[in-house]
DNA sequence: GCTTGACCCTGTAGTTGATACAGGGTGCAT
DNA sequence: ATGCACCCTGTATCAACTACAGGGTCAAGC
């Protein structure tokens, strides 16, 4: 499989595949006589793993750890669970933070009555960090 | 006010303040005889505006637009409202995306029964993109 | 008067996770 | 033989900072 085929097979940009190889996330594949990269099924599976993990928001370093684990079938699986749990906690924290932020934004937008920027409530709200309290 | 005081007054890293000046988000302040930056109340207010907007997730370019608007009191305020509304929509989209992602992660974690990585459900779930369907 | 430490300066490089060329080589069809 | 799609390496760019290196300034204490 050439890089373009692997790209289509996994929905990954060609440049991204080369990037993953460069940072050591994917092993360097064999080369053809013309120096083209030649991939097999194992590469495809590994790249799918990486893409799916990235879609779930794992960082490259987390994925590296997960790959190390799966490369060594004797190792304890609880490590993988710990990485995933910690990531889940981070995602939940991010959702909580964005929800707070959304509430504040929702309070700000829609205040505009089409007047001049001089009395714009939106700009005013952004400038004054205490508008939350003063709103109560 | 020297840069360290402005930093403490706004909770902004000193390097970040200089960065904002470099990219033209904050005006270059007057200098003392020793070439130290000397800030006034207007600078503090502007930086607070920037920080608050950044905390709400606005990009630098969005903040630049908002600042342009507030610098020109004659301009129509609906522009500010439009920027904020679009941003609110983006935040809501991000929350929705993260919520989906959290559900998938929650399904994955806790499956580990302390066995070897060879039969790790976590690693398995990450490798197989179709585990969602196969779970049903 | 001299040192110590806190502060300030400029300029450059690093971070994450890619993406976008520039400038060239390969392979196949017409 | 000449397009055209595809591949190669290497470097630069993005956002929004952060982190030095290598130096200058200032007030306090000995």
C-alpha cells in the first residue's frame, strides 16, 4: 500500500502520516525501488488506532504510551485504563468549563439594540470583569 | 505603572503583555528614562478587556475586531453582537462534540479487569473504530 | 562604595499537532 | 515525449503563548 492509499484507507492527510513517522509514532515502512513508502495491514491498524485516539482527544504522548502498552502484551492493562480515566476526567472538566463560559456568553449576546458602539452592552460586558456580580 | 504591576493588576504574564504589544493588540506605552514601559489606567482597562475576552475563548483576531469597534464609538454595535453570537455558537458546538466524546470515553474506561494488555478492552476499543456499533 | 536581589530590556527559540509549500523524482497513459 | 498523478525531502507556517539567554537598572544593606 502506498501512502496515498493508506491516507484514503484511514482518512488521514498524507502530510500527517509522514509527520507521525517523523515523530516516531508510526514505524518507518519498507521502501520500494523508487523510494516510495510501502505499508502493510499492521501499519493500517496502527494508524487507525492513532486516528481514533486523536479523535477522542488523546494527546500524542498519551497515544505513545497506549501504543507502548499494546506493543507489549505482557504488561498490565490497568495503565491503559488509568490513561483513559485521566483523559475522561479532563474532558469532563473541559465540558464544565465551557458550560460556564457558554452561560456567560449567552448573557452577553443579544443585549445589543443596534445602537452605536459607544453604548454597546456587549463591549461593555467584555471590558468589565465584574459584570457577573453586578448582574445579580 | 511598570509592567510587573500591570501584570499583577490584570493577572497577565509579563511575557504575554509584551507579546500583545508586539502583535499590536496593546499600544506601545511611554518609556521611563531607564527604558521601562510605563502604563496608565487606559492600558489596564484595555488589557483587562483582552484577558476577559480570551478567558471567554475569543481568538486574538476576534478581540482585535472588538477593540476596533470600541475604539470607534460611532460604529454600529451589531458587529460586536455578531462576533459574540458566532463565538457562542462555536462554544455550543464544542460542548456538543465533547459530550459525544465523553460518552464514548466513558464506555471505554472501566472495562479493564486488571488482565494483561493482550486482552485489554481499552486498547481494543481504541483500535477498533467500529466498537460503537458492535457494542449494540 | 559595593554587592545582592528584584526587576526590567531585547531577541530568539520552543511548545502542540499538524498543514503548506518549494523543488525535485517516478510511473503510466496517450 | 509529454502530460499528469503521485511520491520524495526539507523547511516554514499557524495560535497563543512561554521560556530562556544575555544584558541593563535601581534600591537596600553592609
